């Protein structure tokens, strides 16, 4: 269950990194789409790293306040 502090941290992370929840949603949709087409030389490594960073950022915030 997400605690109040985790929620605040997540919202701050989203705003600082993606500008809005919609910006993060766009990145997450792209990450999912990339997984369907991930083959050698089809997607730039920088794009994949950006999507992994988005997922790791969310995971980091949610894991930081384990109860």
C-alpha cells in the first residue's frame, strides 16, 4: 500500500522528471510498445535506457518507504 510520503515523492518525481502525469504515461506506453518490437537494431539504446529510467524511478520511490 502506498503511504502518504511515497505518494508525495512519486508526484514530485513525476513533475520534476516528466512535467506531468501525462508525460510519464507517454513514457510508460512507449516502454511497453518497445518491448513488443525489441529486436537487434530496431530501437536506439538511448530510448530504451530512458524508458528503463522511468520505471526504475517509480520503483525507487515506492521501495524507499517499505513498512
